[in-house]
C-alpha cells in the first residue's frame, strides 16, 4: 500500500469507529429507557406483604433493643416507628401490640411477646391479631 492509499482509508476507518460508538450509545440508551419504564410500571406489592415486612422490621428492632437486658418505652417507640402501640409489662412476660395502617379506616395489629429476663439473644415472638385491642396508645 502506498502512503496515499493509507491516507484515503483513515477517514473511512474513523467514520466506522464513530458509527460503532454511536450505535453502542444508542443501544445503551434504549436499554436504560426500557429498564426505567419497567421499574415504574411494576405492580405494587400486596398489602399483606407490606404489613409482614413492617412487623418483621419492628420485631428485629425489638430484638436489638433487648440485647442490653432492658426495654424502655423509648426503645419500643423507636421500634414501632410512626405506628401506634401499647405495652403490657408482666413479671415474666412483656407484650407489645403495634397497630399498622392497613386501609383508610382500618388498622392491623401485631403482638410481640418477650419473656423475662431479657438477654443478649433477644428472642421476640410475633403474632398477627384477628382484631386490634381497644387500647393502643399513640406513639
């Protein structure tokens, strides 16, 4: 190949490289657009799944709170978050009821049970109640 023919093919090769880069970027843009669109069009999780996750988070927070051997109202309030709760402290057992919003007018309650003495294991039982008790104080 002569020097003149090499100079003539360089613009063509550069054009091919630029076209390939543009094609890759366009493909990536289309893929991202479809992924974002699919993310916002996914169905909302069922209400029961959300309630179970909230209750699981409360249970975990209570387990962490009792590892020091005590459980204050402030720790219960932090575990329950913005939801309403009540506590019944017995000599051998502590029962905490948390009311989670379910629909506009309805709440679903979970009971968390801790046995005394509280220790580093932080065993907390969880039970979904059929109906909320009358006394659930605001947090």
